[in-house]
C-alpha cells in the first residue's frame, strides 16, 4: 500500500459531499499536513475549517489547476488524494473554460474513469502520485453482513442476485454503479444522473417495493470513484419506496453509519453487504 509518510504534506482534490472532510481528518490523524484544492460551487465551503490550507479554483480551470500542481511540486508535495464527487453532467456546461474544453477533446470516451484518468495524467505530469482514497477511509469501509434489524426477504434476495449481476456488467462498461430491480426485472440503471435520479425514475416506472444494488466496478481503481452510501441514500430510498439495499462488502464506503442504520431501521429498509460470488447463493 502506497501511503504518505508523516513528514509529508498531502494535496487533497476536494469535490462535493462530506467525503473530503472525512479524508482530511484521517490524513491529519496520520500526521499529514493537508492542502486542499477546492472547486467553487462544488466543494463545501466548510472545507477550509478542516484542512491546513485551501486553494479555490473555478470549475474547469485546468490552467489554474496545473499552476497549483507546479507550486505544490516545487514545495515538496509529491502525493495527492481525490475525495468527493463532481457531477459528470458538468462536461456539458456551455460556459466551460477553454482549458477544460481542450482537455475534454483529448478524451475519446467520456465515461467516469476516462475523465478522472485525464486528471490523473495531469497529476502524473506534474510529478505527483495519486494515492488510493481508501487509504484514508478504512474506518468507513463496510464489512460483510446484514447492517439492519431486518434482512432481505426471499423476493428481495432474488432481486438482489439479479441486480448484482447486472450492476457488475454496468460497471464493466464504466456507465454507473447502481441498478434498481423489482420482481427480477431491471427497472432503472444509473448513469451520469446519479443514484437519486435513478431511484426517482424507478418509482415512476414500477412503484414501491424495488431494491437497489450498488457495487464497485470489476477491478475497481481504489484511487477514485469507489461506491459510497450514507444517510442521504436512505432518505432517497424512503422517498422513492425502495425496500432493500445491497452494497459490496470490503469496498463500499459508509458515511454517518449510526444515522444510516437508524434511519433504515425506522423505515423498515433491509441493508446487506455481500461479497462477489456470495450474493447469488
């Protein structure tokens, strides 16, 4: 495992959600000085309260990003971590800077991994290594087992088994991480719209009682885009009548675990974490 030593500073490329704050806290607990690159309108403003320094950039400012990387490298920073998300739909922003448009033009297939790897290449070109985000999330990675009072019933187990297979195929194509299944039929698949919109669409098509399956890609790159769930996932499931959730054990990041389980139990939602191969038994 490649991790930064206690004498080093770490660059944190911070997207949305609370994930950057979680990663920053863990990095600091490991004795690292955390220098964040934050994106205006994307990163939570509170990021400045939990890192040692923060540099704000406008969305899509590739030239500014490269400038910061050069300064970091000159200052001895050789390692970085990505945390949080940037909506993939932002690639369609009509007012995107020219530097971003040039970078996008170099990416022939603009799926998630290809887009993020374009950023990884910028880091590598500046002499900065991107670490696994999971190096700073070990306390939040879900273990195998049932996380809630209620386990999936027989119907839900059948839907989970089918959904797992489909979700892994979806991940292999680098399209999304989640599928919604009801009565062994795929109701909705996640693409760049995200899980919440996928659930909303599923309810409109099939009503209540579907299950959500969220997994990592085959050969998941642990540096970025690992599956994440939290209390907001349960809120969206409740709002859209989804009765059960299956996530991938030893890979999925769970934020706000106590609140997550409390709200799932309150809503009667079953949540289970399974490993590849086991889910179809």
